[in-house]
C-alpha cells in the first residue's frame, strides 16, 4: 500500500511563524490562497506534552480546511515523517521579510485607468 502524502506548511500569522502538518495542500479557486486540509498533530502516546503543539491543536480543533494567503506562506515541503507542530516568534528566528501586501497586477496601478 502506498504511503499517504504528508506536507509541512510554514507560514506567518499575526507576527508569528506557524509550522503545521497536513495531508492535502493545493492552490484554491479563491484567488491568492492555498487550501490546507487534513491537519495532523502528534499522538498522545508520550507522557511529555508539547505546549506549543497543544495550542495549535486547540486553535485548529474542528477545522476541516484552512485557507492561507499565498503571501503569508514561507515554505511547503512534502515530508516522510511528521515532526512537531509549533509556533515561533519572528523576532527570535532567522530573518523573515514579509512579501509586500499591496499587489497591483500588470501596469502597477491597481486597475486604476484614467
């Protein structure tokens, strides 16, 4: 039986870097967004509980799919094994420069034709 695909998605949300794992990642019909579904979290087989992963688990509890703006995505990797989902501070990590938020398309005038 073929192994199910697993993706690590790293993105910026409200000044923090989120790292989550999902079974399905695709470009959505909603322009400018990536659809992430089948979120997976570590099993409760260990005695030690990771508070960051528990916070993510509760934040995404009941979520079937989430849509992440493309400009917030830092990286998407297909991985063999699941690591620990986590939230880290942008200040304490490597330099991350957000993609410019105002995209104006061809012509650079935001569709304003005079």
